[in-house]
C-alpha cells in the first residue's frame, strides 16, 4: 500500500511589493493501492469519462474506495463543462482553461457523494447520494483533459 501526498499552494505578491499572502496545505492519504491517470481528448459533446459503482470494473471505480479525484483542463483557451450525476440528480461545473484569468483549471472531488437542490428546494435537508458518473465536454473546440484517481 502506498501513501498519496497532495500539496495545494496559493501564493501571491500584492502590488505594493511588500505584501505576500498565501498558504500551503499538504494532506497525506495512506492505504492507496490503485491509481488511474489518463489524458484524453474531448469534443463538444458530453462524454462519460468516469463511472462509479458498488464494484470495481472496467472504467468504474468503487464508491467507498475513491480517496482523491482531480480533473484538469489542459487547454490554453477553451473551458470544459462537467456533468456530475447520481441516479436522480445532476449538477454542472465549469473548468476554466489553463490560460484563463477567470478561475482555476482544476476540479477536485472526494468523497464520491453529492447533493443538489433546485431553486424550489434551497435550504432543504441534505441527502447525499453516490455519484454514478462524471461526463465532460469541450465548450467551443476540442480540448485535452487529464484525470487522476486514487483509491484504497
């Protein structure tokens, strides 16, 4: 079994030349025995890129074993849309391009459960359910993404 180390660093020097801000957070996750790392091409149609289930299978990760998941948009211009689904609900996430000033080009997930509420149910009780799949599509032109999944 291996130990996964995840390090997230934010660093900024503000315009006055003397004010630096930022943090580094490091997490270690022990017991990792499966890793899937892939770079793939996306078109402008949704494609299922990751599946989750009760058992490990071809292209499917077992729900309660996923410890870390990262999806990165490698394109310098175009953003990516993610559709994250359970059996009854879904939500969408925009992953900016690598060259964007609008936000981060990474999506992180752990564990593999979610809840989403419609505009008529804001503030309702949380009811987490297992994610069944993650789909992705390029916004305006084909892109490459990278994903990394670590499981115990």
